[in-house]
């Protein structure tokens, strides 16, 4: 178990999204709120003649959502439509696997959610692979700015029973390696 000493760095998060085989796109400068839910499991008591047998159910699907301020269609639309984040025009829509990475740290000079964290720093990272962008909604009130809401959903495990998420942390006596490229054969 890692014990964090400094509790003042939880307010800033680094967020990135990448498609399978694509590059990590940093989203923190455009993101205003985020939420992670699901992944819970339940138990079920099954009556027998001599008592009950407990059956542990599978984990619920995990949902991730965040709101942001779009500057162009390359900010959020590309994620939902499964096209390159450099597209100047989006005319197709495909559901593609994506990975969402979030990092909280007190290390200075961080620019990416998947960056390595040095031994002298504290950090907490959550990585969700094999997810699909399931929601893209825009809203705006008079006198306010345009806001985009993105939603991702993933199963807790893949078909082989391997987890589709990973949580990492380090304190000032340990470090975190950089997150590897997201490919068809490498989630993390």
C-alpha cells in the first residue's frame, strides 16, 4: 500500500485518449469535469437444504464521462466518430476501441497522462482500455460557452478474463513507468 504524504496535488488531472494504434492525445486543457462509475459487483445468496451458497457476480460495465470546451471538431468529434484527430472534416462514423488514461501527480513538468513519474514524486494513475465512446452531446446556455460531454463504456474484463483497466500509484520511494503504446496486442 502506498501512503501519500502531500495531499495538495489532487486538484489537477492529466487526461489522454488514444485509439488502438493511434497516438495519445492530451485532453486536460479542454476538460472541465469528469466522472467514473460502474465496475461494481454484487453477490447472490442461493438457498440450499442446509443453508446458502454465495455466488459472486461479474463486475458491472465501467462508464467514464467528461465535459470539455471544444475549440474545433478535432477536440471531441474525432473520438466519437473514430477518425483521425487531425481531420478537418468528419463525414464518417465508426466505433473504434479507445484507451482513456488519467494521471494525478505532484511532479512538475508533466505534459501527458502516460508519462513516467520519478521516484521523488507521488502519483495516482487510472487506465481504461478496450473502451468505446458511447456518448457525444453538446450544450450551451445563453451567455455561456459551448460544452461537449463525452461518455465511454467498457467491460471490466476482456474475452480472456484479463482486466481492461489498470490502477497505479507511487510515493516518493517508488516510481511509475511510462504507459506503453495502445495497440491490438498491448492495452497498457
